[in-house]
C-alpha cells in the first residue's frame, strides 16, 4: 500500500510513528547505497547513545509549539512526472562560530549538573568506509525531532562539527517540517525539506538541496573518495521502500489534520489526499 503523497508523507511526523520510520528509512537508505557502491567501499550502520537534556516540549514532541524556519513562502510547486528529480543545489557556507563552541561547552557542564533531567537517546547513522583500512569517507544523517529542538539541537550540532573537522563528507537529510534548521551563514532557500551536502574538499561551502512537500523526493549525490564519481541515490525510491516495509498506510491517521506544522492550504491539501486513501 503506497503513500497517497507524491513525496514525503507529513503524517509520519507523528511521534507515534516517527521513531520507527527513522530506523526503517535509515536501513533502506543504507541498502540503496550498498547496491550502488563499487569495490572497495562498504556502507555500515553506526549507533551511538547520547545523554541529552530533554525539555517537556521535546519529550512530548508537540510540534505546534516548535519554531518553524521555512524561508519566504514558496510559489506553487510545479508538477513533476514519475521520473527521477534532479535538483540544482544552492551553495551556502557552513557557520563556524566560536561563541557556539563556548555555548556547547557550558551546556555540557549544565547537563552534567542536572543529570536527573537527562534522557538516553539512540542515534543511528550511515557510514561509508573504504577498504582495506576502512577509512571513513562519508557520514549520512537523517535528522530527528530531538536533533532539531531545544537542548537536543545544540547537542546534535556538535556532532556534525566533529565530522566537518575530519576528511570526510557529511550529508544531513531533513524530512521534518518542524524544528530548527541546521545553521549556515546565509538563510536557506525556500522549501519544506532539505538535504545538506558538505564535501570534504570544499569546506566551508555546503550544497543545499530544497524541495516542497508537494514534490517528489529528489535524487541526491553521495560523494566518494576522489577520483571516484558520486553515487546518485533516488530518495523517492528509498522512501517508497520504507513506507511499504513499515506498512504505515494501515495505521496513519489519514483524514485528520497532520501534527506536522504547515500552512492552512497545505493542511487542506494533505487532508484531501489522505481522504482518498481511506
């Protein structure tokens, strides 16, 4: 049973389903990459456990209370066919602020003192390695609500910083309408969803891919070790495989207003599409 939406399904931004979707998508994304990887590369899952301070708003994941950083209101999205959607990225430098580093250190000390408010958070990401020494080539992240709100946002921002200081590519995929966007030196282009690609040899510049909720998910490049060519991974195929594997169409609250923050027009459009599924 496929999703009724042309691309990302906003009903998955429900705290009852997002954690499962996150894990399932990461697994399908890894499989799609592994199918394309040439020798001598491998794609592996890496899980890390972090202790972060979670506010009640984040714990409950009440998205209407989360600040939304869409840019200027985009125009009506053009109609796209069923073929692969290749986007042209916008290049924006990463934000490197010493003040942010100091803030993160202070935040870490505060978390140690207020340990009774700490929550254990499991984060799964994809790592592309190069044999025989298994050199780290790229890190792929799918953002979660806790990465994008409150103290979890500040805690998460320290992790890409660590990757950016290595000779490894970083891809951050944001399929959530709610929460803060990754900070760059200039505002992000208008869009609902984003993929940020930071190539190891082109710091601090970051390639930003953006698209609308009414668009098909695009194909994005995954860089490898020079001189090997980028992989081109179709995120729409990854999403559809994830949706089918999770059997979300049986359980999502179609016909109701989505919990994800969106404009009234988009909410009415989403409800109308979801009603066709019922």
